C-alpha cells in the first residue's frame, strides 16, 4: 500500500472517529435536553400517526417472520429436490440401459392402460370380469378370455381374445366382400340367428366358427376352444359391436 | 427495499420512537412549523430507519440518538426542498463548490490528526454535510443509498465527498493554526 493510500486511510479513520465522537456528544445533548423538557413540551404522536407507524412496523415484522419461515424451508426443500433429481436420473438411466427394467416398466404402463380401459367399459360388461377390447368389439366375452390384440388393415378388423392356449377371434369384413365357407367334412353345422340376421355355425376339427352379416358388415367369430358351448358363442356374437 | 425485522428489532425501534418522541417532534417542528407535517416527518424518518434496525442496535446509545436526530432533520430538509420552501443550495455547499477541483490529494492529506479539532470542524459544517459524513464514515452506506437519502445525484456523490474532504482539510489547517496560537 502506497504512503499516499495509508495517509488517506488514516484521514478517513480520523474523520470516522471524529464523527462518532460528535454523534455521542450530540446524543448526550439530546438526552439532557429531553430531561430538561417540561411535561407540556413532551408531546405524543396523535392516534393516526401512531397507528401508521405501528402498521409500518407490523408490515416489516410480518415480512421478517415470512422470511424466517422461508429460510427454514430452504434446506429441506433443497435436500428433497436433490433426492428427487437423483431418483429421476437413476430411474431414467435404468430404463434406458437395463432391458429387463425397461420391459417391466413398459408392462407396468400397459397394465395401467388396460386397467383404465377396463374401468371405462365396466358398466357395459355385465356379469363378466373380463376386460374387453378398446373398441368394445365384443361386449360379452366368455369367461377366462382377455383382450389380446386388434388389427385393422384394408377395412378388415381382426380382434383377438386369449385364454391360455385358447383364443376367440372376431373378424369384421366390409359388406361387399365375397367369402367362401368351407363346409366339407364338417363335424356339425347349423343355421343361427344373430341379432335378427341369418348366420351359420360350423364346427370342424376342433374349431368353431359363426359367420353372419347385417346391412353394414360381414362377421366371423372363430374359436379353437371346444369347451365353449354354442350358446356362449352365440351370446358373444350377438354382443359384437 | 422491503423492511424486514425481527421481534426484538420491532420492540427496539418502537421504544426509540416512543421514548424520545418529544425530541424528534421538536426537531421536525422547528424546521417545518406545522404540527401535522412534523408528525409526518417523524414517521417518514422512522420508516427509513426500520430497514436499518439491526445496524442501529449495534450503535452506541448516544450516537444512535444523534443519528436519528440527523435522519429526522434530513427528512425535513428534503421535504422543504421538494416543497420549494427553502433554497435547494445550502450556503455551505456553495463554499464546497468554490473549492478548486484541481487540489492535489497527495499534497493536502492531513499529516497529523487531532480528533477534537476535527470534531469541532464537523460541528461547524451544514446539516447536509454532517449527514453526508455520518452516512459515509459512520454508517458506511454506499454512494447510491447516500444519493437517495440526501437527494444528491448519484454521479455527484464522489465529487461531493472529495470537495467536502478538501474543505475539512482547509478548515483543519486554519483551526490548527488558531489552536497553536491559543
């Protein structure tokens, strides 16, 4: 530090000391002056001014309390945010890098989706506990069967329901589709009525098929489950939406 | 700036207001000559003091009273200046303005210090100059806050300080000579 700077500092310190002494002396004068005041001179603030001052103080005090409260929250919030961020990062990295975890996660999300859809269609699914397809193609499903998949290509919709190694498949064709029904070497065959429309039930080599049409589409309900009764199949066919 | 205080600070500033109110009122009334305005000025001065409460608590009690007194006086002076009821330029400020800017600080630093002489010089300064010194050297406020409190343009604060110090140096030399003769 240069000599000049030291001198300036000394000068500043001397002025500070002198200012302080002057303040103290003035303060002593104020005290003695106040002590010498008559009672008549000892005025008090009128109520409105006192109230205004109290309000200003109270505002500042409330802000002080609020700031203290927020400061007390700062630490736990920081820790919580850090923990949440760490969990999110670990979770994201796991999903991206660990196959098993990713599959479990996707399954879990799919299940959530299924559950939601189940709730959505529950009101119409009467006695059965089975979930139905998102499109509600079969409102009634034979017991044990669950929605598996839906395909919609070239205006042909195929909805599949599964139960262990059995399946029920509903196929919906446009009305102008030409179809051949194989009736050769069938085990049994009979005419059925589905929602007032004529149809045909054919059983062959362990597979059962009902085919019928209305004004809009041609339907085929097909299953490999020989345990399903004809009535159950007809009821399912009649519930086709 | 929002004032933020604790319970102790609230009680402290409340008691400072109540206990010495007659004196604050007297100071304000002697300047504004109106009962209602004098009370307004005291409240305004204390509103300015609320944010500094924690610092005020560390002051010496006597110095604190003088500090509040100067704040009240300063608030009144600002009010009067804004209301056009007094000359904006303090006569003593004129003296400061007349001191040459070209004074070399190196040549003019006070070589030896007698605090009592400095104190008597400070007592001879105008209210505004005293307030400036208190804010700068006792309260250690920044230039921006000083400019707000004393209504001095921010860009002029440094110049104001330099000129005031030069003035004190000159007065110190004169006073020292007088005291030596005595």
